[in-house]
C-alpha cells in the first residue's frame, strides 16, 4: 500500500486533528486515513457536473431527453394547465 508523508503541518491543524482522532478513539494515522478516504470518495462539484452532463448527453442521443415531444416548454404548459386558476 502506498504511503503519504505530509511535512510542515501547522501546529493548530495538528492539534485539532489529534483531538478529533482521540475523540473518535483512533490513532492520528487512522483518523487521517479515514478523512482522506471520505474526501476521495466524494465527488467534487466539477466531477458531479461532468457526470450530469454526460448522463443528459446520453439521454438526448438516445432520444430520451425526459421532456417529451414538445420539450421543456411543453412540460411548463402542461404544468400550468394543472394549476388552479392558471
């Protein structure tokens, strides 16, 4: 398994991480590994947007844009018709 060494950690950051590790009943190394794994597992906003765009592109290319034959405007018209006093 690869290793990561982080030098020159700010004293306040080190103290806070150490306190959080202790509160979690973990060593500092275990705590930092858990935090890094959580961070790596979460999508960045840029990654999420890229995934959404790719999914939408795939739907449009497959002719399944989700808006029906009249597009988004047709969905809005349909919703307006369902609203009272529209």
